[in-house]
C-alpha cells in the first residue's frame, strides 16, 4: 500500500478554507488522483460532544481546548481506517490537533491567561510526544489566511450558528491571536508549512497554485519554509 500525501488544512475562520478544499479536491480528482478527506470536529462521539458542550458560551478556555484536542486525537483511528480502506493518493484533514492547540492558546490569551510563544511550543511538543503512536503524521500543513476585510465580507454573508464558535470567528483580536500562534508553528517546522493567502475573488487561482504545490510534494519535491503562494 502506497502511503498517501497527508495534507492538513488549517487557518483562520472565514479565510475560505472549505471552498479551497472543495476546489483542490475536484481538480486533483479530474486528473485521476484519489483524494480522501476528513473534517474535525467529526460526527464521532467525541466530535459531537466537543461541538455541543465545547461551544457553550460559558465554558472555560482550558476545558474547550481539551475537548477539541480529545476529538482530534480520537479521530486518528478514523484517519488510519480511511488510509487502509481507501488507499488514497492524498488524504485531506480539515483541521487536526494543531488547530485545537492554536485556538486553545488564542482563546486563553484572549481571556487574559499569561501564556507565551515558548509555552505554546513546549505544549505542542509534549502533545506530539504523547501522541507519537496515536496521530497520523502530516506531510504538509496548508495555513489558509485572508485579509481581514475579506474575512469580514465572508462572515457578513455567512449564516450565524450561534454559540461561542460564532462569536470567536467574528472577533478580530481572537483571529489575530490565532494567526500569531500559527506563525509560531511555521517557525518550528521549516519546509513543512505553506502559508496561503486567499483574497476575495481569487479562489480559482489560489486553488490552482495549491494543486501544483501538492503535486510537486507528491513527486518528492520539498516546499520552502513558510512558502507563500
């Protein structure tokens, strides 16, 4: 069985990640590649609990992070099953354990916790050590970002879901903290992270560039540190 290229899609809320995933998957499949995808939080027991209780406006930041982290850890068994049963060329993971930690630290900072970038690095490294035989190992991370005015436009036409999640995605300071922690991660993983700006109205062009990036990586090429497309 050939190991798929494991692509983790991360980024800010309303940056256009879901649209890009759909477009890139379609473009790859039109070229004959097999693409499987999984989104967290999922419909698993841990995913449903994280989505419901984890988005209670009164929940504390630590409990919320641990709930979503539990789901991404638990869903690793689903990812392994997808790989075994579907043998894809690409496995797209729409947010993984990194997201749980980035958003957890961002919310903690938003609520006044005294945390540093070094704390983030050390916590991430500890989680990855604990999950050495749990997590599937990503080959590349795509961090999707967008100008703040474009995020605001997308949020303006998005139907609100209510709850804490909806409040946080509309909080510019929260999203800035998210951006900052993703950048710290990029500094930790030279060559593994591609930071992708997705301006309004440019989804087709950005998707085309991502396809070329992934095909290069599938062929064994190595992306540059925080490569921007």
